[in-house]
């Protein structure tokens, strides 16, 4: 590999919850790593994914959406999101196609105005825009908020504009070494991804009031000696006894649904059969317990 032409760098994706950060990252990588859901607080950890091509390597850091924290879990998420802005070579700010710029966006813009690295504005969900000329008005609405290096309209779900975005990012990357092997797509341990898949399936299946208060812990994940099958034991943690009943469902139907939806995706990921067993436990107020947050993998001091 000729290092003189090889570029590598770190890129963070920021934006308000639900603007499509995880969907965009999954589309770039070509594989599902970050979970997606229309419900808030879907992404809780910094997730690093790796995009490699002949030109170089981009390490994407997906962060929790920046929002007003209501509890210690919320504070952890905001800390992670803000910290990642200061540790990268470029920032992608994802917004929705609109001329309305709300308080949340204004706060992010204030933070980005002080950033020393290039900021690329990504206007996502352009597939939802009927009149394509309207995209120019959305660009005009945002362009003076921050001194953007580039403004790129994309559709993360359809893949429109994603190649242009990758091209734009590489412009601002330093020349440097390959940090990961070509076949590495994430720094997340497999257990972490499996836990997140189970949580995603629970988010999709459950009522609005339950999902914010759930975490998933993998108690055991072991391949059988003869190979081809993984035994996975996982516990869904919730905050209230009433939530436990909803997660289990009548005759265990809801838990079964979450399990079978998760199993399908886990098997695709690990390329093997999964014998998945789910339990549900109540840990009251776990989102406000430093000890339990750390226990469930949300430790804001972990990578300082």
C-alpha cells in the first residue's frame, strides 16, 4: 500500500435524535451495526464503524443524539455526543429537509461554530421531498449558521448521494496509516451488537412508555463445541413491574416475538444458528444509578 496516497481519519455524526445517523452509517458500511428506531434514545453508546476502500479508511463514530438530559442515562448520552466532536478529523451534522431551524439545531450550530475541524452539513431524507428545487431553499436556510466545508443532500434509506458524501469526506481526511484491517467493520464486541439488536427488536415491538427504560445484558454467548450453533442468554432490564408484564406479554407472546425477530437478525450477523433465550428483570430507576449504568455498559469514564 502506498502510504503517500492513503488517507485515514475519524468522522463523527451528530444531530438531533431520529435524523437518521445510524441509518446513514449502516448504509455507508453496507451492514447493520447501529440499531435504528423512530423512538428517542435509540443509540446510547459511541459506536465506531470502519469504511475501507482503495483511497483510504474512514472511522465513523456514531453518537447518541444531542438532547436535553432528563436523567443520568441522558447525561451520559449527551457527554458522549459532545466529547466525540473534539476528537475527530471532520464532523457530519445531519439535519432533516426543512427551512425551520428549531432550538435544538441552534444549540448544535453554536457548538459547531467553535469546532476547529471541517463541518459537513448533511441534509438527510431528501427522498421525502416532492419538489427537488425545495432542497435549495433548505440549503439556503442552513448555509450561514456555520462555516460549512460542504453541504451534501442524501437519502440514507435509499442510498442517494451517499457516494458523493464519502467523496466529500475524503477531501478533508489527513494522509495516514490504515488503522484497521480491510475486513473490520466495527470496534464493537459481538456481544454488544447482539444486545443492541435485541434492544432494537424490543423498541419496535413495545408500547411508547416502555422502551426508554430498557437495557439488554448478554449473560452468556458461547459457540457449541461441534460448531454452527451459539447459545445466547440475554436479560431485558426494565424499570417497573408493570413494564415487565408488557414485555413478557400474554402467555409470553411479546417476549417470543422479540426473541424470534432478534434471532433472525443475529443469525444473519454471526452466520450461524442462534439458540436465544430471553429473561426479563426489574431494576427500579436504573437510568439514575451510576452503578447500574456502568454495569449495563454506559460508563462515561470508560474511554477517557
